[in-house]
């Protein structure tokens, strides 16, 4: 198992506790620390991150190519403008993932 996979798997219990906590559920529909994103939407974004990462880790590692670091990815992928298309789509996907409530 690579260090990346083991690190990912080691973080999952903490993610589960956070998402399942009574406080998270009680505040599900309230605005989170990120403007325009509810606590549930932020939880949905975190869930999506786990699911997408699991998908990526299930694929074979690339043998060659121009790989970039996570820092480089986020520097290029994320726009600091909260109303940019990418940031609006992140909020939308998080809220959609959270629409079923904490139990879902």
C-alpha cells in the first residue's frame, strides 16, 4: 500500500466522526464558515472529496507523464473569486450531495 493510500485510509475515521456528529446534523442547514455554503453543503463537498479520491486511488498509478503536486493543482484549478464558475459549481455539487440530509 502506498503512503498516499494509507494516509487517505487513516483520515477516514475522523471524517466519519465529523460528518456523523450531532453538532454537524443540528447545523446542517445553517451557513458554514464559507459564505454561500451551508454546513451540509460543506459536508457534502467533503463526502465528494472522499468518494472521488477513492475512485482515483482505485486506478493504477501512472507510469509516466507530467504529474503535478496537489499544491500546483489547486493553484491552477481554484479561482479566488467566490463567484467564479468553478467556485459556484463546487458549492452546487456540495449542496446537491447534502440534499438528502445528514443520514444520507
